[in-house]
C-alpha cells in the first residue's frame, strides 16, 4: 500500500463493487437510497487507496418536525471500513467529510440507529441506548408452525414462542373493551392529515417526529408491500398505521399513532382482521418507550394483545445548523418507531 486514502463525496459509484464491499446481495440499494429521494441532499463518501475501496459512509435526507418546525435531517448509514484500516482513524475521516458535506447540502442535524458508541462519540455525536422496545401480537395460532419454520433470527423465534400464550390471553381479556366508531380507509383524505394528527397530539409537548410527505413515504415503502390504515372520525384523522407485509407470516407495524385508547382499539382490530385474512401469524411493533406519547400508546397496544419482549437499541445524534440540546440531548422527545429503521428492502432476505 502506498500513500494516504483519498476521500470523495460522489453518487457516481460502481454499485456492484459497493454491494460486495458492504456485504449486500442486491446492488440496487444505492439507486434507491441515494438517487431517488432528494438526491441533491444525499452524501456518500468513499475512501480509496490506490483505487481500491477501503471505506464508506453515507447520509440520507429525512424530513422532520422538531417542535413543530420543519427541518431536514440526515440519517447516517452504510458505514464500513476495511478491517486493515479500522485502527487508523479512517472512520473519523469519513465522518468528518460526511458532516461537512451534509451541512453544505442543507442538513440541520444528523442521526443514526447504531450500537457503535465510541466511534460516533469521537466524531461529535451524542449516544443513547436502552430506549427501544419490541412487542409481538399473535394474530393466528394456526399459522404459527409455518412461521417458525421460516428462516429468521433465533431470538425472534424465541420471542414468538414466549409471547404466543400471553398475547392470546390479553386479546381474550380485552375483546369486549369499547372501540371507537371510525371509518378505516387505505388512503388519507388529505396528505397533511397525519402531520395534523401529530400537531394535535403534541400540543405544547416538545416533539421530534417525521414529516409525512407523500414522496418521502413512497420512497420508504418501495419494494416492501406496505399497507396503510387511516381511521377517521368524521373528517378528522383519529389513528393511522403503516404495516409492512414483506415477510410472509410476520407483519410489522412501521409507524402508528392514535388519539386515544378507543381509537387505537379500532385501528389494531382492523389491522388484525386484515392480517388474519392474509395468513399472518404475528404482528410486530417497536417504539421509543421513553417518549411520553409512545409510552401511553404502549399501554393501549398491550391491552389489544401486544407482549413486550425486549428493550435495547442504540441511537446517535449530532447538531449541525440546529443546535438546541433541549431536543438533541433528550431522547424522550423523539417519536421513534420502526419506520426510522427502514432501508432498502432486499428481496428474498429474511427479516429480523
């Protein structure tokens, strides 16, 4: 090896080489993640030595509301350094370049879902852990055997086995709890209805939440087979959820919110009916349990049959133009659901 690595931010890449370096099967991930939604704000830094790829770090734009104010954030992702260079400060160089480029392209703050505490802290990020809870609901006991035979993480298989009986008991106990009379639709009546629901839920509460722009949601959903549920009380949206059907017998609630317990019951029961018709065995959900709004909704989810089985997760955040540490330093203000974890769906790969 000669010289020093050369770092460059460019969306012109050899996608096949990149997929191989990152250990991904589907080279189409790059086109989707970096060239489809607001590519002018995307950052992708490659480090090369004598032409050989030895490191990567990307930033993907994510629109947020922070305290009701629209901001553009950048999600850090696809960090990888060749094992031979992991003690030489290359990750820090990649991140410094990414931070500089993201700020230049209009990002207000950076965040990421990761367990890599020290490298990110060294690069100026705050690190949080233990905030993210996972829960399962058993939809159809007759489909459990088929589901468990499928390829999946052994911890998820164990969680399903442990959650089945408690979930069915919770569902039986709550079946007569009153639900709201709502119209459940597959499309919003207005593209701003979800953002308006969050405005009402937030009140004066400081909150960080995704902006539900149609183009952004379509980009996140691409290739995943997402079904959307919008529950209306007259003209007002009272609850909603996005459900990922890309795994045959386990459906995942990517994002959700409800005005109150009765609205949540209507929403979840509509989802369970739909999933039962599709042969789904389990419904999975995850959320930031430290957020007051999500903590309250967690109680409603448990009442409908969800069994929490694990807390963990790592999250990093770094200020750029937005530097209010009342938000950046307080994980309870972040309305984080599974939607924040979504990346390009690689067809044919097992879900965690």
